[in-house]
């Protein structure tokens, strides 16, 4: 049997995982597409969500319950002792006495790493500010495998808010392991941060920084679309300047043909025309549903049950 790539590990950043480990995790996900045994009976997952969430929280909840485990947690930090001044460290130390694994979403970058330092239990990053969202990346890669038949050698255009979009940050880092060619499409004020560009240079990943979707070649395999991250802007005026900077429509997607895969981590606002739901390449609901399968695999691997 192959070595468990997550046993005894946290899932904090895609920088912690090399290509062989990523492939191993994706390979294990296939086993969870069918009805699974109660591998985690008696185990408890703590969902600690200091920020709003729909897909991440619900899919982790569904994943744990489908594996026979139970879930506890909160979806609003206001109802917890954080509102009384309790530190994140103390919250994690308390929660570890009630569970076997925890998922944390928090608005501060580095919060998931801090949580992992506070406990010996496995910690899974459900999104830390505009930094990382590793389980979203794994389900994105899993969806790419389904849609494109591979994750190697893909031509991918990332479109939208590349400055604050944590799903983009994690996925770009991972694709750099697999000989990807990237186009980074955004308004100048929302370009990919310098540290992530440095990662691309370090790995020798071909990438092109452009301002318009029209600059992306018609033969790309994937358009990965993102919303403008309103909640990350410190300056409301800056947000208003870019909030309606672009929208992807059937007309400006037509030149990419019916085989292009269209992805979006959701939620979407005005950046994607609703008519694109009918495009044969639209994969955003597949991404959302794959979250359960992928997170089942992650939980089982982290707890040594897969």
C-alpha cells in the first residue's frame, strides 16, 4: 500500500506539498466517489469558522457525516468567547479537547499556521484571509482531472481579483509543479502579489501578465474566473473603482470554443453572466460538489483511516 501523504500532517498551505504528494492525494479521492464505509465512526470534526462560508463549511460537514463521524463548531465568531477577548490560541487549545481534527477559517493571514502550532491535532486551513485555501485547490485540481483528463501541461488563464483571491494563490502555486502555462488577467491594481510571482519565477513557470481577456490565446484549456473580493479592501473607494471592471459573457468566451473549461470557486456576483451556466465547459457546480469527495479523502487521510 502506498504511503499516506497526510498522516500526521496539517493541511495549511499548498507550499507544503510537492507534486508527488498532490498526485497521491488526488488518486485517493477516487475511492470516495462511491458510497463509503463509516471510516470515521466515533471521530469528531470541529468546524471553526470566524468568517462566512457556504461551500467549505457545508461540504466538510457533509464529508465527515458521510464517513460516520460527527461535527461541532460555529459559523459566527460573535457567538463565541472571541467576542469576550479570548485569543485564537486559547480557542484552539480549548477546542482540541472536544474533537479529533479541526478546520479553521479566519480573516487573518497566518491564522491557520498559528492554530496548527497551538495543537497536536490535525489542522486544516479553510481559508486564512487572502493567503491560502488548500482544500479548494485540491478540489480544483480534482475537477481539472475530470474535465481535462490531466493536470499536467495545462494552459490556464486566471481572470479577476488576483491580489486578494486566496483560491488563485493556492492553485497557481500547485500548477507551477505541473508544467503549466499561465495568463494572469486583472486590473493593474489587482495583480498577483510579488511573492507569488516570485514563486513562478523560481519554478520557471511560463506566465503572462495582461489587463484584458482579449489578450489570452484562444487555445487555452481553462478560464479560472474570480469575483472582486470586496471584504478584503481596506479602502471602499478602491473597491468602487474596480467592482464592475469586467464581466465574462457568452460573447467574449465564444472565441475559446466549447471545449474550454470554465471554473469559478464561487460565490459569484456580477463577473460571470448567468447564461454561461449553459456553456458545456461550465464547471463551477462540479467544483462545489467535488468538495465533499475531496474533503472526505482529506479527513480520512489526516486521521489515518484511508
